[in-house]
């Protein structure tokens, strides 16, 4: 087996093990499912009030914006909060032991944590679709017609967009968590990151922001955590979906390079300090 094949096999084992751990205890999903369902219900009531005197806001109907929120929250609930465990490993010194293992630290953790999160994301998505049909009615029609090809295209590109969003979420949180190499208390960095992620594209679509703020937001990674998959779902068009996916992919690569750069600097400190 080649070196690349062995590495991919290692990552596959890490991901499959994480998936088995997730599915071994079905009750572990109950709290997230309850919280997610409660959030969707509350915000659907909020939007009902907002749309009492108008049928559309920034091109979104009430049904569209409820569906938007349902999909946008999948990144938060499905592709979880990686920051805390990673930061804890650094602060406790556990990272020195993990660095001694014969695998690529960043790649292994990506496979283990993001791979395991696919189960969470699939369950939350299934719950969201069920709740959406009850609260918002039928799925939003594709912009380019309701053809069968458009329907399959939207489903496939939505899945790809969610994978890219989960990957971007991981690499950004990984880089933030590893600031614990220098900062004893780095929790504030995560809270700032989380609030920006909520405001810029999760709670409301980008189109609802003031024009200048919306333009500026598109140059940050935050819309590509939640806005991109939600927009693809509620207002699907091939051209816009392709543009959003391309920008997501670029940000994933940039975030991965940032994560590896922070890791390289931080692991050097461990080596210099003798572990």
C-alpha cells in the first residue's frame, strides 16, 4: 500500500469509528433535536409576525425564509462545536501525546470530527424537512423551473454545499482552538466567531442586511457557513449555486492553509518546550 493509500485508510477508519460512536447511543441526539426543533418553531412564529403586512421581504416569502432558517441552522447543529475539545487538548497538554502518533494531526482530526458529524447533520436535516413541511408547506420551487433535473440538482448541490460548510466550520474552529498554544483563555475568540456566524447569514439571509454590509459580508468566510447551502435550497439556480460552491471551496482551502499554519507554529512551541 502506498503512503497516500495508507493515510486515506487511516482517515477512513477514523471517520467510520466516529460514525459508529455517534450511532451507538441514539439518545445522544435527543437534546440537539429538541433544541433545533424549538429554534425553528420560535423563528417561524417571528417571521409570521414580520410578514403580516407584506408578502415578500428582499425577494423572500415567509415560506422561503422559514425554509432558509431550517437549512442554515444545520451547520450549527449538525457540524458541531469542534472548538472546545481541541482547545481542551492543548490546554491540558494532551496535544503533546497526540503529536507523537504517526499520522497527520490536522487531516486525522478532520476525518474523525467532520466524518462523525455527518450522522448529526443527516438527522438534523431529516428533522428539519419534516418540521418545514408542517410549518412552511411545500419545498420552495427552483428558480429555473420545477423540472426533475432541477430537483435532483438542488439536492446534490445542497449536500455538497453542506459538506463544504462543515469543512470550513472545522478548519476555522481548529485554527481558533489552537490559539491556546499562546493564550491561556481563548474562549472569547470562539464566542466572537460564533456571533459573527449567526448574524452573517444564519439568523437572516444576507439580502436582509444593508447593501454595503451585505457586500462586505460576502468577502468574509461567514456567509459560506450557512448562507450558501440555505440560499441554494430556497432559491436554486445553476449559475448562483455554482458561484456559491466555488466561493465556498476557495474559503475551505484558505481556512485549511490557515489551520495548518497555526498548527505548525503551535506544535513547534510544544517541541521547544519539551512537550
